[in-house]
C-alpha cells in the first residue's frame, strides 16, 4: 500500500514539473514578444522624430537645461534688483558702523609750543649776554624762539620732533638755572636720546594697538615719530589708530584681506615723517620697499591719495578709511586767517620774480600756478624759474607735503586779412 502511494506521488510531481516547464516556455515566448514590440515602438519613434535614442536623450537634457537657465536668470535678475535697492543703505550702515568702531578721543595740535618762565631774571639768563644763549639754543635745536610775550616763551617749528626736544630741553635749563652755550648743547643732546626712546616706545605701542607685531626696529622707530607729527592739527598717531580701526572693520564686513588693509592703514602716512624730496606718498612707498614690505601693502600707500589707479579692493578701503578719518567734522583744524595768509604769501613770492604776470595758489597751498610773460622768458628760463619758486616757497613757508609749481608760458601769433 505504501509503495502505491509513493508511485502516485511521483506521478503527480512529474505532471507538475511538465506544467511548469510549459509555463516557463510560454513566459519566455511572451518576454521575447514584448521585447520585439518594444523594439518596434522604438524604431517607430525614431522614424517619427528622426532621432536616435542618444540624440533624444541629449534633446531632453537640453530642454531641461534651457528651462532651468531661464529660471536661474530670472532669480539672478531679481537678486540683482534687490541688491541695487539695498546696496546704498547697506554701504551707509557699514561706513557708519566702521566710524563708530574707529571713534577715539581727539585733541587738536598745532605748530607752536609754549614754556612758562617764573620771572624776568630767568628770561634774561635764557637770552644771555648779547643774546648768545638764545642764539646757541636756536642753532642746536633748530627752532625759532619768541620772547615777546610776558611770562611765556613760544617755540615754533614745523618739525614737531625738534620742537618737542626744544621744549623739554628749555624746561630742564630753567630748572637747572645754569644756562650757557656748553650746558645748552649738553642738555639738548640728553633730551634727544630721551625723545628717541619715547618714539620707539610710541611706535611699538601704536603697532601693537592696531594688531601688528614683529616689525623691524627701524620701522618701529619711524612710526614713533607720529607722536610728534600733526597734519592740520590732527595728530598722526590718533589719525592712524582711527583709520586702521575703520579700515579693518570695513574689510571684515565686505570680505577683503584684513591684514593688507591693517598694514596699509598703519603705513599710509609714514612718508610724512621721512626726510627727502618728493611727496609723502612716494617717500613712504620707497621706504617700505627698502624693508621688503609686500607689494600689495606698498600699493595701498601709493594709491591712498589716488596718485595712481587703484590696483586692489584693499587699496580702495585704505583710501576710504583715510578720507573718513581726515574729513569728518572736528578731525582737523586750520585757522582760516592763517590759511589765507599762507596762500597770499605763496602768490607774492612768485610774483616778485621777473617775467611772472600772475600767480595762483591751489589745493590748500600744495600747488602754485604761475603765468609767464612769453616775451620776457623762454621755455628753458620758465622751467628754471619754476624750480626757484618751489625752492623759496618750501624754504620760507611751512607748507605740509610737497609743493608743485606749474609755470604756464603761452605764445600766440595771429594773422588775419579782411576781404575788400
């Protein structure tokens, strides 16, 4: 009985296997038919569109890209219009915030120093027999001494380092009471060393306060001269600190190179405390090149008065920060009467030369234009005259920066004939 059951079960399994084989063959046939139909439709589609599969794919991608490009262009245009609407406001906010960060205490400074004297006896000692003490003092210090005002001695010099040395030396001499040429020379020499030490400390303090370290000692010493240098009453240390804070803040806001802006602001006016021929821009750039300061920083110095076109965003920021610090109300001071007097004196110096018809001072006394009589001077003589006038103006008047003298000589010969 058991054997019959097994035979029956085996029979059923064989039948099922045969049925599955037939179903498999049917499925394979159906799959082949579907692939054939698919290929037929693909061929029909290619014939209708005249495109291969690859070409159709490229066409589809191109259409998608064009559609996306249109959307992107529209979004970009919308953002540009929004930026234009908000740019001025944002720029004002950045500048206002930068000025707030750069605001520091300010005291106007001038080109005169005063020293109080206790009595007329000390005044007599300062003058000395037949004025020898006062002459020795002026010669050693390089400043002019005015004793006309009672109880006060006025020291005047455009070189504020010399004036500071003279002031300190005079105060020491008054306390010492031993006022004689030899003692004057000795005191002035000691005071020079003291002031040099003070300048180095001030240069180091200035550079550290703006976040600059490891500068050459010679550069630090030169930066220290800022303490005793002013421009229209604005002390250079104060101006440099203020400008650097403003410049660094702007650089952070707009993503510029902060280190270049920081050093550009620190060094931008260094030429004002360097002796030599030329503008403070040129003198400063030449000095920095000798110390192998990187070119982008030197360019900031060269371009901060637009003497040459801006070469970088950092140069523009240094220019803006300098303009904000120097032009804001109360930053700089100059007596109107002294200003007008200086311009008039410049013009009078030029007019006294033979062959000069007119002279006009421009740019706060930094430029003098001279009109030459072409019948009295030729081109070579006009060039020589311009040089002489510049030399005398520079020597006679305390004009900050370089004085530019332009000699204009024009000769016209006109011939006309009327018709009869």
